[in-house]
């Protein structure tokens, strides 16, 4: 695995780098040797944050953890990534009805991990428990943010009056708003 480690408002010391490579190095059993793991360390208002992004076939595995101690954040992020990998494996196996060994499926994930009999706990299964349908009316992103606030939700789906595309506005952890626009490739 190739680590790309950077820091924002923090110097990436040899100790931090070693800790990251040791902790996240445990994930080596899941990935092919050429897999790139992007790690960003940052300090914001005294909070120590680590962001880890790993590209996989059909998406990304990503986790962001914050605590008062960077080493604690590193420990937390490794646990979350492992949990996400188990979910990703279950998704691949289910999608391919028990035949996940196709090279087009595995990408940067080791075939041995996908083929292993190790089951994820039932708690990690994704279950949709409710479906809602609602009319989407054209509005501007700022109006969608206001509507989201009025409803007390953390996101809001709407048709953008400027682009005629379905967009999503969401409340960010810092209290600001984000806008998700579709990008078709």
C-alpha cells in the first residue's frame, strides 16, 4: 500500500507517520500492494482530525475522525475503515450472487478477502426500513436551505431552478451548508 500523508495546521512528525503506517498497515491484508491511501491530518480549534480516503472499484472507502489526541483519532479511523470494508465485501458478494472473484469486481481489494468465508456481523447489514415519496418543486439552493431548516432536517432534495437538475443541500458539521450537484460521466 502507498500512503500519501499530508497535514493542515500540523507538522506530520516521524512518530505520527509511523503510527499511521502501523495502524493502517493492518489493512494491507485487504488491499493490493498498489493501493493508494490518502491521509490528511489537521488541527481545528484544538481538535485533532484525521481523514482517510481509499479508492475502490465503484466508489471510495472514507472515514473522518476527530478527538483531543491525534493518536486516538488514528485508532478510531482504523476501526471504522475495517467496518466499512466488511460492508463493502458483503455488497460485492450479494451483487455477484456469491461469485465475487471477477477481476472487474475486485479492483484494489484482494481476492482472498472477498473469497474468505468470514461473515460480517448482522448489525452491519444495510436495511431500508421506510420509503418516502414527495413532489419535487423547482427552487433555488438558498430557498432549499431555508426549507430544510424549517423542516428540521439535515438534508433536502430539490429541483434546482437554475439547472433543472435534482440537487441536495445539507447541513455541515460546522453549521454551514453544502450543495451536491450531479455529475454524469
